[in-house]
């Protein structure tokens, strides 16, 4: 296991950082080293270690703060904390927050290695599945975290609910889950619950027997039976009518279906993966979705981020689509002009990856040169680009929003607001003047 595992070590003591690196390399680990939590976070933006081993007490961000930051971007990445100040309260706090292990310094090499192997036994096994290949193209840490969770749940038969905006790739993730599972040799059947007319959906899902209704001239196996042994993907399950929700709940509880007009139920062995772009909590509150069905389909929830939150994937996806569509249309299209690529990065992408594919396809279809120009991208987008803020603009926007929030909380009390912000009053007034904010507007 260790020859395949990468460990990120974090300690502001250069001697200890070097010693732990030597120990781990001798055991066959690949080691990444950072002498501060801030540098560790920068490394995590470009590297994908299997484990983080960090000191607790460091200048600047400490080990627990680093863990909290790691958990937000990569909740599946195990973290072990080392400290010379180990106390029972520290250990309890760390483990309650989800830290995998807590080892006091000076540590015994064997004890540390045992803790590392224990942490990696689940994480590396999940990351090294035989069916690790995925059609999902990404360099986004958010997406890698989703895929890590998908790898773990793929090994089980737990029902999965995939949530995400339209066009974000929910069906592709469902297919990937199936391909990684032990059901991969059996059928994967996708059903769009919002596209089938309500009066036909029951027959399509559950089947019917001959003569059960006008037009039923022969027995018909429903899609749940067609997926026997495999996976059925119920896309837009939030659009399923309430009467059918009751019948689907029975399938999940009893593992059997009763075709329309049939006297007997038929046993089925299928895994149900569902998806929705709707807020099912709101649908339940409005009485449009059954709460008991929600808990049955939402055993594990995987949330896909919109493309606007993973912009680092845009050049990667655009290049992949360009190559595939160039081959499809038998056209030589080698890439995007610089300003055209920037326009793709700035675009709002309300339709997510599906919209990006559509835009690239339009560009390829209309291209008359090997390099796609800006004019063609703008034409394909058919909407103004959304400018990505510069660093200075983003910082100013954050400062302004932060100051406004503080003044709302303190009802315009500058002394109190400055204390919360941990700035002196003079500096705080300078910030207010920079953004032309009058604290008197917030007084009761």
C-alpha cells in the first residue's frame, strides 16, 4: 500500500519535517512537505495526497484550522495530527471534528506508521479500485472529492441521490457509479421522470400485462425489470407524480414490482440511483414529494458543483470536446484563440457542462480555420460574457461585504465593529472611508 500512497507532511520545525520525511520515504511513501499550513493548502490545490500528517501548534494557521480547511475542499482526505502539547481535551476535540488520528510527540516510529497504515487502509483502497477509470474529466479538487465519495459508495448497494444543476453531469456520474460497482456487467437503464407522460410512467417503470388497459396487446416488462441485476437511474425524481412515489417506495422496501393489471408481484434486484435539480426539502414541505421516499433514495447524497465553481475545468473540457467533435465532423480544429479561451472562462455557464459542449459543437460546426476565433465563441454563447473579477476587485468586494455585515451586526457601532474585526479604530475608519460607507446609516 505504502508504495502507492502520497503523504503530505506539515510542520513549522524544519528538523522535524525533514526527519518525518526520511522515515516515510524509507517505508516507501511518496512525501510532500510544507513548513506551514498555508503552504500546505497551496500544495493541496495542485496535488492529491492520500493522507495529511500535520503538527498541531504552528505559527499562523494551526493543525486544526488546517483540518477544517481540508475538510471543506476534500472531506474524504484523512488527517493525522501530531503535537507535543497533546492533552485529552485536544484529542477529544480533534476526533469529534473528524480528525482520523491524534499522535503525541515525541512519537515512536512504529506507532506513527501503524496509525498511517490504518488511515490509508480505507482511503487508498477506495482510490485504487480496479475500475478506477472514469469518463469524468476534471482537475477540480471539488470534483475529485465527489469522485472519492463515489468510489466508496460504488462498492455498496446503498441508494444514491445525486443533486446538482441541470447540465452538471448527473447521469454521467450515475453511469460511473454503475461502472465501478459489482453490477457493472448488468444493465444500466436511465429514466427521465420529467419526460414521460404521467399516464404512461407507471407502465414504463413497472410494466403491464396483456389486456390491463386499452392498447395493452401483450405483456410488457417494465424498466425496473429490464434493469434486473443492474442499476436504474431515475433522473429528475422530483418530477415523479405522488401516486407513483408510493409504488416506488414499495419497490425499495419489498424489492418487488407489480405490473399494471397483474395479480402477483415480481421480485427485482436493482440498485436505485436518483437525481434532481430541485430542492427536495422544499418539495416535501409543499407536499409534492414523500418524506419516506426521500429517506429511501437519499441514503448517500452526492452533490455536483456547477461549472461556474470549477472554472479550472473549462479549458480541459473545452479541449476534450474540441478534439472529439473535430473528429466527428471531420474538421481540423486545433484550439481556441487566446481571447476566445478567455471568453469561455468568463462566461456564466447557467447550462453547465452541457452548455459548454453545445457551445464547442457550434464552434466546430461553423469553424473555417484551425483556430476558433473570439467572434465565433461569442456567437455560440449568444449572451454577454460574465467578467471574472480581478484579484483586486474580488478583494474590494469582499472587504465591502464584510464591513457592511459587521456594521449591521453592531448597529453602526464602529468601536465594537473594529474590535470584532481585530483592527484598531483608526484603521477601521480608513477601511470605511475607502468604501465610502457611513456607519451612521446602520444606527438604530
